[in-house]
C-alpha cells in the first residue's frame, strides 16, 4: 500500500493535520524557530546520523535490517534528509506525505514498531547533546529543544499511523474475502432459494446481500427466498432497514421473501423502524420458513404413514 | 486525496432526446469504470432524474459528465446547471416530502440516496446547480 | 395502434412489451393504445413486460403506475413482469415504493397471477 492510500485510509486531510498541530501545540513560532535552526542542523547532521546508526548496527536485532554497505549508505542519506526535514519550517500536508513515504518504506521492510519508534529516543538524545554544545545559552537550548520535540512527536505519531494503516488494509482485504465466501445462496427446491446469513453485517455487506439476493432470484426465477439471520450477531436498525428494503425489492421482481431466525430483539428493532411490515413473512425458525416457502409454491411436506410399524416414516414432498 | 479527471464531456440539454443521450454517456463512463450493474443502474438513474428535472423545469441546461480516479477508486461525476426558476424551500424538497405536479422532489431526494457525494445550489431566480459523484467501492 | 410499443392480445389478456425509451409522446401513445384496446372490452388483464428496460427512473415508474391505475378504472388488473434486479434495487434505494402495482417474475407467472384474481364487474 503506498503512502497516498495511507493518507486516505487514515483520513489525513488538512483538517486532521491542523487538529494534530493544535494538540501538539505546534505553532508557526515553533516552525520559524526550527527554520532558523537550519544552520545548526546542517552542521551536526553527519555526526548525529553516524551515532544513530552506531546504535542500530551495534544491536543484533536491528543490524539485520542493514545487511550490506550499500543499504547502510542509502539509509544514512535518507536519514540525513529526514533530519534536515525537521528544519524546513513547514508542517503541512506535503510534509505529512513526505514523512509517510519514509515511514511506509520502514514498515515495508518489516522493521517492527519497537525498534522504529524506540530509535527516536536515541535521536532526541543526540539532538539534545548537540544543542547544548552548539547553542550554549540555556534559554535558547530549552526553546529549541521544545520546538524540535513537538515536531518529532508529530512524526512519531505519523510513524505509528503507517503501521496502523497497513493493518487496517490487511483486515479490509481479509474481510472482503470473508464476505465473498459468506453470502452463498442455495437452491433448496425448484423455485425456492435459501440464504443463511452468518457473521456481522456492515452497510457495505448489507448492500452486497441485497444485490446478490436480487441477482439470484432473477437468475433462478425463484418464487421465494428464505433469508435466515440466526447467524447474524447484531441486527441494528441499519441492517434491519436493509432487510426490509431487500424484501421490497424482491417483491418488485415478483417473488416473496421469508425472514427466519427472528429473535425478540430483532423483532423489536424492525418494529422500531416504523415501516409497514404487514406484508412481510417473518418467522423464528428456519424449518417453519421452509414449510411456508413450500406452501407458497404450492407444495408441502408430508409424512408417508402407510405402514408405520414396519417402516420408518418417510417424509416426501407432495405436489 | 488527489482526484484527477480522466475524461470530460459537456452536453446541452435542450430536448427530451438529450436526456437519453446524457443517460447513455453516463452509462458508458460507468462501464469504463467497471461499475457492476447495480452501481451502473444507480448512477444512470440519478443522472436521468436530474437531466429530466433540467428539461422539465428549466427547458434547457448543461450537463458536465466526468470520469474520475483518485489513486484507488474510479468514479463518475455529473454536474447539471440550468438558469431555470430555481427551487424554493430546498430543504423540504431534499427531505422528499414535497410533491409538485411534476414531483421534482422525489427525483431529487431519490437521486441523492443513490450516490456517494451530492451537492446542490439552487434558489428562486438563481437557477440550479446539482453535482453528484459515484465511486467504485473502496 | 398509434405508438411504437407493441400490444398483443393473448386470449383475454393484453400483453405490452416495452423495449424502447419511454419518452413523453411514446408514453402517451402507449397509454392511449392500452385504453383503446381495453375499451374493446372483454379483457381480463394487462401484462406489461419491462424486461427490456435498462433504466427506470421516477418518470418511467410513474408512467407504469398510471397505466395500471387507468386499466383498473376500466376494471382490468395489471401485472408488471420481468423487472431487472438492478432496477428493483435502484427503485427501492431511491425510496420509490411503486405502490399498487402488482409484479410477477415473467409472463407465465403474470398470466397465472391474473387468473387468480376475480375479474371486477
């Protein structure tokens, strides 16, 4: 997933950036101060980057992310740019996009958060040491450090975001796959379909259910579809509304819907919608639904009871 | 975050036949975006409703039909502009409880429910501008 | 017959198949043709096949519903058949209920539905 999609998934827009800046108390004054510190930054960047990577390369678990000289050279250059980026005097969407690009690259190589975020501690230490050395004036050091810290924490949150967004993306892809597998419409009899709904239903899935139901009813020219919702843990007003709409749409096709697996709770939710349910078929048990469906298509289940003592009763479908 | 316009078509609405042409263009763009039949029907019907509103209430107007992408999704954006009488009591019309002899109300509120983004700017004497966007799912 | 929408007699049922865009003059001619055919009398029902319609907006829906109402005034029930799944979905999502219109999956079902209804005298 690239950094632009991250921004979309995380809803990182101008308003969000402004909100974060406000929370970090990151003002224009801070940014000006950082821009004024640019000469300082350029002077100390090489030393800071060297010491920073001494830690990463000296630690067994982090060393393995920098397997060769070429990689080390490359990341040192990136790190230098990253450090200097703190002193551009800007903190806008372009800045965010830039930081995310770097964060995305780290997340992609598999560097886990404990190392990535933990490394910021060293960063701050090195900056603090150099500030004291270069600036001398205690007040200046304190103000400079305060401003740098604000922007660095801002960056740390962005770094966390990249890992968060990657997880969200993975979850969404898995959910999409699960959805595909979990709206199977089954033909239980000549003109009767059955859809056992299992799992939680969000609005996206609810729309898919309606579309799928209509497609299958039309394809099969089914007179009746039973939708069993016993396997849906939460039926809120949105889901209930969608079920009611699905029933209406199926009727427009000229077929009937039977809702089964209705609990008392669900019944209450549907009533609260205030829609006209007089024409809806709702039942608590799937078995009842099947019997009703059969009667709607002019069939019924009948026991054959000719010789009850010698044979097990057999159930056959009689027209 | 960054939308780009891949295709743009500007069409005049001056006769009833033009409603059909607008509908066809929207349907074509929807197909290019690989909208499924349900998304396609939604965007085409919304466009048909609003194009007809322009013709019935203003007599003539313009439809700007665009195909968009935003790095992740594809979408269709349609804007209708006319110098017609405008809509008084816009809020009530959008709520869908308003029915004139030509029931513009239901078409407007109905269209809004079919799309992802919807904006309308209209007042008596100021004409009407309606814009909507429909995207492929995330 | 004055308009482009063909209307056939199938026994005592009128069958109209709509496959073209319903523009104002086409819709008016259609309704006129239906009424004329019903006037000739002894019809037990009207089936309107809309399987050829790709888009049904509120205008088209109203024309269909009005046609049904007109037929009813003349004592004849109407059944709409062949609605495409995406059209049903769109109408419902718009909030358009299409009240008072009977529907059936196809012509066969439509005829069966009409047979069940007692003819209004």
